[in-house]
C-alpha cells in the first residue's frame, strides 16, 4: 500500500469565524491579566511602541497553524493582510523574543475548557467506568524528538544518528478518561533518563490519582515515593526482579494474585505491593500495583487499565 496524504476538508466560513473570535477573546483576556499585574506594555513608557500587538501576533500564528500553515512566511502574509506593515524578519524576531508564556496560558485555558465540558459526560458513558476509585487516571511517558536534518553547515560534520542531532524530548501526562493532555514538558537533554524528570511531573497531582507507566520508570525508590504521595500506580514488573510473597489472594495454574515485598536482603523496597500474573496466548504478563485490595482493583481491570497506557501514543 502506498503512503498518501489525505486531503483536509475545509471548514465553513462561519466555523472559522467562531474559532477566530474565541482565540482572540482568550488572548485579549491574557493581555488584560498581564496589564493588571503590571506586566503589560506601557504606551507612555520609553521605547518605540510595538508595531505588531501581541494579540495580533499570537492569534495569526495560532489560526494559521490550525488552517495548515507550513511556515512562518504564511503567518507573515496573514499579518500583513490584517493591516500590519511589518517585514517577515520582524515576525521571526518577535516570535523568538516573545517566548512561550502566552501560548502556555492559551493552551491551559483550552484544556480547562475541554475538561469542564467532557467531565460531566463521563457519568453518561455506556461502558464500565475506568478505575472508579481513583481521582484521575493518567498515563506518564516520554518520547525523543526526531533528529534534525543536516542542512546547516555546522550539522553536516555530524554523522547520521549522532546524539547531537536530537533536539530533545517531551515528557507528557495524558488523561486517559478525558483523552486530553494534562501536561507536556520539553526537555533539551534527549539522552536523559526518564526518571530524572519524573518527580517534576508529579507536581500538582491530586491525591488518589492513578498513574500508568512503562518499565523505563521502574525502580524501588520511585514506587515507594508514589505510595508515600498517596498516588496509585499500575506498571509492569522488570524481569529478574527478586521478591518475597507475603500473602496470596489467588493462585491457580498460570494465574497469581498476591501481596509481595520487592527486592532481597541487599536492596529492598520500603512498601509492599501487589503482584498479579496471568497468561494471554503465548505471553505471561506480570503487573505491579499499590492497590492491595483485589475487591477494589481486580485482575481484569488491571489488564484493562494497562492496555489504556497506550492511549498516550
């Protein structure tokens, strides 16, 4: 099968107008907040007034991206069509100087609006609720960004696959119930271990939140810290990890459910966890969770939950 680029249907003029109005309203609200804090532009202050107001800059950029713009030149054309007499280099400079603060505030408003709209719908869904005991269900993961092309002279000296070509990576928290991003952090160190930034991603999470993550985060210290913070988790067990069975809930053929203590006399975890193991086809899957009561979180729901970790992809 040949790869093809699907044509994007054009939105109606009325929808485009509604989106444009909403974007401008959000950005004007951010500008008003800055002015109340004393961070907004001072028309009477020293220096030349801005040729391109921030609201015009960011609204043009966002709307052009939504309509499939492929470069800053298309944004510049839109700015000029709206009556701002600036050259393309001015736009490049402004985008670089402004940073990401306005975009972060804008997307935070959009996320909050979508969450408020979607949350009441969760009670109306036809399927079984996902981990109803948990405050939220979030998937935690990191992804390395694609290497940059070696077009600049300084990059042509590097070999293909060199780590210097990696622009960094993204760490994300994804709300599995609402199907919305909760948080995305840019990390400039592409080869940094994911556990280094993991604790930062926990900031602001409500007690009782359930986290889903892969083996890259596995460590006794990390699992203990989640329990101490009163956060639930479901993850895989790393191969060849030693443990001691403290209590068995169920054991029959290839199915096991019980409470264990991770580690041995040389290195032990500080908290007991629950281990469940079952077979699916030719695979034997083993999961860990700090939800110790099987009446609260069953084996079936553990399998269902961890499968939803892939929603972040």
